[in-house]
C-alpha cells in the first residue's frame, strides 16, 4: 500500500530517496528549491543551467546529491510561468502543482520513499500535490505478464499541509483511479451485471446504500430505454442506484452516469476503428460511482442519490431496430432511428426516474456524442445547463479540479429537428450540432428539476500520457462531481 503522510521538516532535512521541488519557467527556483540549492552550494542551479531546464510543465531533472543532503536525489519539476502561482490566480496554480506532481510520479516510480515539497503556502496546493502524484502514479497492468510492479511508496508531503489536505488529496485521487481501473477493465470482463456488482461492492465498502435492478425489475418499472438498448446483447442490462444520506443533511441532489459497458453501435453498427475504444462508454457511470463512494470519507453534508443505467449495445438477433419505438420510464416515447444513439435512450429512463426523486438539482455525465469531440476537441467536455447558477457552479468546480469544461447552448428552436413523425421525439437530429440534439433529447426527460448535462466523450480518454493523465481512460468527471457536490453542500 502506498501511504501518504505529512511533515513540517524543511526539505534539506528530508531523509528520503527523492525530494521533489519545483522551479518556475525561467529557472526561477521556488523557496524549497532555493533552500536545497544553498545546501548543495549552488549545484542545483548550476545543473539546471547546464541542462537548459526551462521550467515548463513536463520538464523534470533528477539530480544526485552525492551525500550532501539526507535525500539521495533532488527532482526538480517545472511549474510553468511564474504568474500562475500568485494567490490571485490560485486555481491555475493548483493545476500547475497537480501537473508537476504528476510528472514527478512518472519519474520516481522506482523509489520507495518520496518527499514532495511542492505546496507553496497557497491553500489547496498540498491537496493538489498529493492528488497529482497519486494520479500520475496510476498504472493498469494487471493483464501484462511481465509488468514491472510499481513499488509501494511512502510519500511525505512537506510544508504546511494539514491532515485534511492529505485526506482530501488521497480520497479524490483514489476515487479517480478506481474509475480508471473499472473503465480499463475489458468490456468482456465487466458486462452490466458484473459492472453493477463491482460498483455495489465499492459503494457499500464506502458506506453507501446500493441497489441493483435486474432485467425483470426494469421491465416491471417500465425502464424500456435501458431494456431496449440492452436487448441485442446476451448480457442483460442493470440499473444501479446509490444513496448517500448523511445524518442531519436536508439538501438533496442527484447524479446520473451513462453506463454503456460496450458500444458496438447495435444494428447501426460502428466501423471497426470506432469500436476500439468503446469499452470507455461507461465512463460517466464509473465517475458517478467513484465520486459517490468518496463522499463518506470527505464528510460531505448533503444527501445525494445516484443512478447509472448499465447496458451493452450489441447487434444480436433480438436487437432493437431502426424505426422501433420505446416507451420510456414515465411514459414518454422515442423513435429509434439510429441504434448507435443509445446513450440518450438509457439516460432518458434514468433522468425521468431521478426527476421523480425530487432532488434540488441533478447532473449527468455521459460519453454521449462524437459531435462533442468535433466541437471542443479531446481535452474539453461540453456542458449544457438549464440554469445560469448551475452553469456557474459547474464551471467553478471544474476550474478548481483542473478538468476543462465549456458551456454549450440548449436553443429551444432546434428542438423541432428531433420531432418524430410517430413518437414524442426521435433519437437523432442532423449531423451538424449533434451534441446539442442529444442534450435537447435528454431535456425532455428531466421535468422541472434544474439540470446539467456534461458530455465527456472527448476527455474521458487521453491519447497520450501527460502529467497526471494516463494514456487511455482518465476518470474525467470524478473529481468534478465531488467538487460540485461539496459546493452544493457548502451552499446548504
Ligand atoms: N458512445 C458514442 C459517443 C462517442 C463517440 C463517445 C466517440 C466517445 C467517442 C455514442 O453512443 C454514439 O455512438 N453517438 C453517435 C450518435 C449519432 C448516431 C447521432 C455519434 O456521436 O456518432
Ligand atoms: Mn453509440
Ligand atoms: Zn455510446
């Protein structure tokens, strides 16, 4: 087990394999780095100068101390431009520290003991350092025969970190890494029933109540969107319901996550290359389960209900067909013209159910449309909000966690493009603006509950390992959801 603790000892006294310090762009040493440079008679600054160290995010120099310090090595990581660290711009500074810590994690995997001197006195930077390090240390190698196991590490956070900073950092990072593990698991190993069990175990171990509805119970409830999408697969669908009900909490919010454990497109089959990454289509569900499971440890004082529709979208003999009509939970109908627009079909049931629970607000996370990726690229999630206050909250939460989001419009006059000839709505609009049509479809099912939809189709995966993001599933949404829930709790 990797452990994280804190110490107020100065960096020059840290008896550890590696002590990690930062330097800003332009070789400007932070206070801790300057202290080590002094103890090394200027050797650190000289080394950075000789190697042309730029101080950008991603830069890192491992320097042996040659016995002149208790630490065997100093790792200097770039923190980017200096301006980012002043308190007035603290949010940007947090993500710089998080990224630098993630870079440090990649460079220090072989060392058992690490001291992080990256917190800079700005509140929240100790948490960011812990988070970044644990996120950057993430590996998924259980299917590698010759994986070099990453050593269990003892991480000491230097500076003015509090116990709470450390607990928050480890809790949010471990939650995200659980989401990554669950998404990384091959779809064949975690079809809906198994995904639901994995999630239930996680949630119950954390102290939540969890309930799984099977296909019979889904039929009894009229959850025909989830059943319809799942009917082309031999692996039947599930609905997972999680409840976090801390004593004394009165405020109540809801979270929904798209859990397509594999998206082949169904009869509207995807081309082979597009299918390669479609085990990731459960990223919204994984993030929601991960975030909810972190709430007891964080002591969030708000009631949260979460629901994740889980189905495998396959083109089997019983599969739903283009032209079929679904009667969703609550009675609204949709005409399925493209079976690959399945996310909105399962979410329709889940959102209608959640709306009936009467939360004060609800949020959904979904890898919903390729169009969203075309619009904002691979690193930014688009969100749609039914109220400006909610939009502001989610934007604030995202800038705190470093997860990038950008608001998209819910223009009402576009709704007529998803009018169906025979049902209440059809599941595709035109190709152009596809993410908006998906959001407008969902909006029909949320009733009057204030709602935010986050389309994470792009950032749910990263094409390359960089700073605290691994190549592959990122766990996007986990930390954002935790942060948003805590904001709601604080607002009462
Ligand atoms: N899961 C996909 C969306 C997706 C695409 C996520 C690429 C991540 C990367 C979704 O179910 C889908 O297939 N959407 C279709 C909708 C279309 C048929 C209206 C799409 O975006 O092509
Ligand atoms: Mn699809
Ligand atoms: Zn999908």
